[in-house]
């Protein structure tokens, strides 16, 4: 069956775009307002805190942004379940964001391309292995940084959940988890996400998909070849 | 020297406030450096301007320095019995004027009372050790004491940790009294301490939990930092604090003796560095491949 091929195609719906805007806004607020607390003895830390109007205000912003991010995350997860339950999102290996065996082979093939052992990168599906990694990294971050952050923000309330034998070290552990994983998240976003979606040749200054939700058919054909074939059949040269 | 002093006197007279103390300050505001006094070397300079601006600016010199007359040749007034008694006890501190050091008790009896029963006061007054802090060791020179809310005050929120650290970070004292000489660093790496370093104005400093004048040993029965006392102390800021909440160490040492956070931190650092190396390599390789492809395309196009 021949299908009409449009100029561009919606990749992310409005709700996903709103969730993403909330996510990166709160992420930036959290990273900037919390950064100084990681190395408070350094001179630049006092500068970072001053930007936010002092340590108290930075702490308040950090907590408000943190709770907002958690709510955004919960909204996303519930919405995904809703889409699945309502039948508006069905599982297919080509479109899923769930890691599949082909992601591992894609990864290996991509590295062979990087090393010059293959002529081109492997054809990707709706989400490349790196995009899936990027997506699930948020879940890891929420589990580790989000939960520890919530506990640290409401310590009296949270202290009841810990068994007695943990009380001597759990708080230090949570603090280390929160700050080290936050550093990891910042570094990760700075390199993988900023490079892939902002700095990479052809993307600069940024990929506009976050705002419009749409990507061009050309880009889809090029970067998500298997998804393109799956969506429009093999009729790529008919228009 | 005398001529020098007289010359300065003339100058000093122009700004010395006309008060009961002006006669003393005529010389002492102009004098510079240290002198051999009755009990060792003393700082002879007194900054008249700062005295007047201090909380004690309304007092005259001899209100504390009982053993001196109001001039070099006038006789001293009698020393109050209470002050004289205390002066004998505090002489162990090796101060040049133990009477003046004891004079605080006249106006601050409650603080003195608390200090007498504290671990600090006991060390000086009962155990006759020079190490324990009395008023001036924490509050600084009585001539220049400013309100606690003043940023210059040695007991201002921002300065308390440094003030306590003068002794509690001292190796000799740590050894002599079996203290942990790294307690300031431990505090500064704690959650409260980190916020303190960033200039947080409400975060607790040493005295907020341990107390000040009436401070006890941490393991004393009426300690504010263990057991029921700690629950109450935490509750001052953390409304509804429970024994379970108060069980959290406020400034614990993170080392091999505290293995779970210590090794978790090491593991996390390895994870961070590992992930960092991986993504860095990924990005670099991607850039490399991009450039390589562009160059080869150009080459093809050119020929």
C-alpha cells in the first residue's frame, strides 16, 4: 500500500513537549542552585550562591524545583501507563523506547563505523541506543537523586522509614548519592545531550523538535531509517 | 620615648571622647606596641574610637580595672570582694590583670554562673588549667566587644565556628584533653557545615547545639547532643524531631571506620568517572567520524 509522505512528522506530542520543558527547566535550576553545595569551600561556590540571592534562597529554589521535577516525572510515568492502557501506545520493536537486543548490536555496529570498519552508522529505529540511554538515564536519576533529594529535603518525615541499624550512616550515604549522581547527571547532560542535540554539526544551535515536536522527513529517513521504512513502507522514492 | 608619647598625646587629645576614661585614653590611645607590665608583656594600645563604639563604651576604665587609679598617681579604689575572690582563681590564665578579667561577673552574673558549671569553666576554676576559655577567649578583647549581631563579633553566627576552632582545632589541646582535633573539618563537611560555608544565616553552628556558657561534655548526662537532650536540640529547628531522627550523626567522620558511606562514595566516584570516560569517548568518536566523512565526501566531490 502506497502511503502519502508528508514534509515533516510529529515525533513528540504536546504533552511530551510540556513534560520535557518542565524537566529541563527544573534540571537547570537544580543544577545551578545545588552546584555550590558540592564544593562549598571553593571561592566560586559563594559566587554561585550569591546569584540566587544567598544560601537560603538557593535552598528554597532547589527544593521547589526538585518537587516540581518529581511531579513532572510522576506525571510522565502515569501518562505512559495511561497511553498503554487506553491503547494509544502499543508496543512495537521499531517504535519502543524499551531497550532491545538490537540496541546492543547497533552499539557495536556504530562503534565499527566510528573506527572506520563500516561505511555508515547502522540504520536506527525510532530511538537509537544512545537516545534510549538518554531517556532511561532520567529514570536512574529520579530513582537515585530524586528519592535521596526528597528524603534530604524532608528529613524528619523521612527518618521514620529507616530501620534503626541504618541510622548511623544512611544520611551520609544519601548525601553522597545525591551529590555524586547529580554531578554524573550534569556531566552526562553536558556531553551527551548537549552534543547530540545542540553542538553536533547540522544541529547547531539546537534541534527544534523540543519546541515544534516535528522532525523533517529527510531527518527521519537519515537518522531513523528503520522507523521511516516501518511508517511509510518501502515506497520512499514515490511522492 | 616620653617625648614621643607627649607629642602623640597632643594629637590624641583632639579626638579622645571626653568621658571619665579620657584621662587613661589620653595616653593609652596614643601608646603603641607592648610593654613589660607587672605580670608579663601587655598590649598597651587601646583604640579609643572602638572602645566608645563597643557595647562597653559607657563604662569607665576603672569599672573593670579596679586595681588602677584613674591616673598614674591617684590611688586605686577598693576591689569588690566577689571580684577579688574570682581574680585569685583566674590568675592561672596568666593574664596581666586578673582583677579586670574577673570584673565581668558584676554585670553578667548569670553567664558567670553557667560558665562555672560548664566543662570550660570547671577546667580553669576548679582544675586550675590555663586552657579553658573564660569570657575573653570567646568574646575577644572586652574593650572592643560589639553586639552578637555585628559581623565583627567573635560570637557572631558567621564567626562562631572559627572561634571554637581556635582551641578545638588545636593539636596540643586535642591531645591533652582527648578531643577530636578535626571536628571543625568534620562539621564543614557535614550538611549543616556545608551550608554554613556558603553563608547560610540560619544553619546551626557549634553553640546552637552544644550550648555556650553552660556547655557540658558531649557525653554528660545533661548533654544537649545525646539522647533526650539531642531530640530537644534538633527540635529547635526540625519541628517534630523524634529520637529516630535525632539518631543521625550531625558531623560524623567519613573514613574507613565508617565503611558504608566511605566505600559507597568510592564506588560512586568510580561510576562517575567510568560513565564520564565512556560518554567523552563516544562524543569524541562521533566528532571524529563526522569530520572524517565530511573530508572524504569533499575529496570525492573534488575529483
